[in-house]
């Protein structure tokens, strides 16, 4: 279906488009103003015409517009959305701000009246469901408890290092990542560029009074363990010459793909004080693994996890994705039963987001263009299913493993309009995940596609995103250092 949204002016275009897309995730949705005569003249299967009045309070006007539109769409489709009108990445920021304000005035977080006030505000303003309000409050409360001991401030920061290479590229992936075999002869050059970017950035920041002591360090990607053991050893050793790791609160490396994990790599990570790793199956159903392009077996996941335990890692995360092609309740239960048997220390439950740049979206688009169908049924005869019931199954598994939800975020085009939630046992939560999601600390990020973020005490947030293209990044790194120095 082709849906148009016509506004009298270009205010709130992104918010309106996101809300309509939440109700019609598989349809083409375009938004335009009445001044765009070409788009106004096009024929639509469904057209919404919205009038935005003059206003003084922008937030109040946006909230009221989205609420009215939500009621219209809910009546038209017979649906309701778990998060109501909320379309942003960080819904927990709402209860977090209210908890911070209450704390500043001397009110305890455990005050039941405070929870009622937050619940009332989120329901009245955003039409959020009771279950999601409760989840957001639980996560925000846990985040505050975990962040309280940290010494955060304008001169504190964490480090992020992006390794944009993988053994193979998953069908749903849109990260800045390339198959590592295509870059085999240039990996050393890439890593050398990352170190040069770090060293030059550190020197400029130290001149401005920043200590060379990060709070946390996080290696992401891609798959950092796609590198060889020697490459990992060299990279971390050189980093330790640049930064002081003596008092690190946390050092995370996404081992991620089981087919990239070997004993010598894990031993290197252990030697360098890596405190948290991931072994991510995404699913424990072999048919799905083959379909989405993960070149490993269910047995490889078990073997990699057991190896990490044997080498001494006592904080291992596992990721799973709900909404993968062809997976329903039975397949999700299989994955959860396997995960429960392995007994990880934390579990991150993702809701599949089918993004425009992914090979999965391109495949779906080709199928739809071929036969004109407006659903995903032609993709291997499979459907993409996620629901609150499946999310509850994952939450119940985390509960049985002694975990609580500690961070949460959302993305566009998520199956079921749901969320990604991290669960962890006491003492096993990832502090970096909280810091970046709640934007409580600056992040210095290095490598292709890495996003640096400066967070100031006044709440202002500025970003610099490195080029995703590895070659462009390697050419432009000096310019990036200058931009970072100007930002901080």
C-alpha cells in the first residue's frame, strides 16, 4: 500500500512519519507539505492530511499531535502499540529524568507515589502500555543504581574501538562491516591507522586537561575476534601504551561470532584483562543460522562458550534475535532452552529491525517487486514474527537465570514495534551499554564507522561519526582528530 502524509508545514515530519510507519511497517510511507505540488498530485491508496497549528511550546504541540494521530491510526487499524506514540531510541530517558529530579529534591527512588507519577505521565502523554511503563521504570532504576558508584563528569569518558570485519555478513546486518578475507592484506594498515588516530587524539585531549584514563573500554564491530590472536595482542598492547588501563571499571570485547573464537584469541583477551565478552548465537536453530548467513553450527556456539568458561571468563553475554525469518514460538523456545543450559551471565534480547541497507531488505524488495505482494511471504515462504508473548518468553528465561533488565533501546522498523533489552545477573551488567544509551558520559570512538559523542553537564550532546568506508577512514583520520579536538 502507498500511504501519503500531507502537512500544512514541515514541523514534526520525522515524528509523524515514524508513527505512521509503526502502524504500517511493510508499506511505503511518504510525507510532504502542501507546497510540494509534485508529491501532492500523486495518487495514494491512503492519504492523511494533518494541520499543525501555531504553538509556543514545541514539545507539548508535538506530543498532542502524535497522540491525536495515534488515536486515528489505532481506530483505523484496530491495533495498539506497546510503546504508544514513543518512537525514539531511548524510552528509559523519560523515567530516568523524573527519577533524577526526584532524587535532587530528596525523594527516594523507592517511593511508590513516584512510580505512580511516572506511570501516569507516560500513559497520559505517550499512550504507553502498563507493561512497557513498568519495564522502563525497572530499567531506569537499575541503571541509576549501577551508575551511582562511577565518577562521571565533563572530563570523564569511555573508549570505543570499531573492528569493521566479520567472517561473513549476516543477512540482516547494516553495521559498517566487511568480510575479513577481502581485507586480509590491509588489516595491519587499518589497525595502525586506529592507533595513530588514538595517539593523536589523546595528545590533544591531554593538552586540554583530560586525563588519559578511560572509565570503560568496548571493542565492537563487526567482530573484533575476526582478527588474529597476534593482531589482537598488538592492538591492545599499543592501546595500553596510549591510555592508562590501571583503574578500568570494565573492558568488553564482542567475541560475537562463534566461528571467530579460538583458544589463543581468548587467552590474549584474558591476559590483557578483558572482563566481559560475548558469544552470540542469535538463534540456536541450524536452519535459521544457515538462512541468515552465519557460517557456524549450533555445536560451534556450545563449543565456543565452553572454551571461554574453561579459559576463565566469568562474565559472558549471549545475544539472541526475535523475529528472524521463519521463527515462531517453537524456535524461540529451542534457543532459550539451549541458552539456559549454557548458563551465561547476561542475555541481550533483540527484536529484529529490517533496515533499508541490509541484504535482507533488498531480498524482500526484490520479491515484492517481482510478484507485487505486500508482505514477506515470498522470502523462502517464511514470515517474520515477533510479539510481546515471545518477548515475555525471553524475559522469563532471563528471570530463571537470575537476571534483571538493566538497559533498553529501540530502533526503527522493529518487528512488533518492540525493543531490545539487556538482562544481567548482579555484578555482570555492561556499564558501557548504560553509559552510551543514557548518554551519561562522553564516548571517544575510533575506527571506521565509529561515533564519538561529547556529553556536557548541561545536557548538550555533540557527535562526530567516522566514515564507514574503511579506505576513506584511513585517508581522512587526521581530519577526524582535528574535529575531535575541536569538539572536546
